């Protein structure tokens, strides 16, 4: 079975990961889902302030 999810390794201090896990559990989410929700909010906030991030912009930034 194939999924369309990217994998990303995160290096972080253990206490930060533990506290983050506490917050995720408090909200009834896995750490992964909590991080995903934070990322979505950050993207929305950024785009509200700076305009939509387009696929073209992403491609151009990656290929600089």
C-alpha cells in the first residue's frame, strides 16, 4: 500500500518532545497530527500576512 505522505526527521531536545507530546495528548492527537495542525496554522497566518504561497513560488525557491 502506498501513501502520499512525506517523511521528515526532526531533531529536538527530549524535554521539548516530551512537553509537545503532553500537549498533543491533552488535545487528543498524536504528536504527528499536532505538528500537522501547527504547520497548517502557521501557513495560514503567513499567507494572510504575505499572500498565498503558490506552487510556482515553491518550485522557484527549491531550485535556487
